[in-house]
């Protein structure tokens, strides 16, 4: 794939990862996750066959669609989380610290995935670490699903450099969707109870 597309992929991936951390609006968060998945596919094409890279994007977009359908199907409206300027600045500071630390430590961290290209290693570690950061900041099961999906996408991007087996890659894709579905089911079971508590029902 031309280097211009790979550069666009890096921009999409890192932008989506950053926006997913900063935004608390569901519409913007899901858009950021979709942008991140598109970037993942473009970056993956640097170290894997094009069909595998396309499959990575499709799996991510399927997960976004499942989350969006779950939100739209609920009888009650899921409110956006509070996003005061102080909270937004705090998350931005954490992201800035995370990315600057990865840049400084990248030469030592590339060995985790057996020395892939520096750009791929940085993208994979950014996804992995930002996903864990978002998981700690998550206050909603569906947002936790997006965070865990980000962690898995980071692992898979680095793992593509080591393993090209279609069976293993298919298993990882199934793991992504199974994790999202599991958290959606847990959220669906918890939602009626939360709604009852908010109405004061016993």
C-alpha cells in the first residue's frame, strides 16, 4: 500500500484513540472508535496482507455498530457522561504524558513485539496503553467495551508482526466481538435494575 495511505492510517488511529479518551459524548466516542478502526486497518497493511488489514477494520466497525445499536435500542436514554473543563484537561494531560513516555521509551519497548517497524510499534503500544487508561476512566459498561477493544486492537497490531496465521487472526477477531457482546449482555441485564432504582422502585 502507498506510504501516503499508511500515514493517513497513523493519523486516523492516533486521532481516534485521543478523541476516544477526551470525548464523553456517545456519538463522538463511537465516531472516534470507528476512526481508530479505519486507521488500524491502514496501519496493519504495512505488516500484513491487505485482506487481513481490511478484516481488522471490518471487525472494529462491526463492534461500533453493535454498540450503537445497543444504545439506540434502549428504552431509556443513556446520558452522556459529565465532561467539565477540568476533567477534559486532566484526560488531555494523561494522554500527553502517555504519548511522550512512549516516544521516550520506544527503543526499549519495541522488543516486546520482536522489533517491528517503529511506527507500527508506537501505534500498537499507543492503542494498548490508551485502552488501559480509558478502562480506568470508564464509568459505563459500554465504554469499558470500547476501551477493552482498543487494548485488544493494540495487541493484535503488534502480534501481526510475529504471527500471520489466519486461524490465530480469526480467533483474535472472534475474541474482539465476543468481548463486546459479553459486555453488551451484561449492560442489558443491568439497565432495567438501574432504571428501577432511579424511579425508586423496590
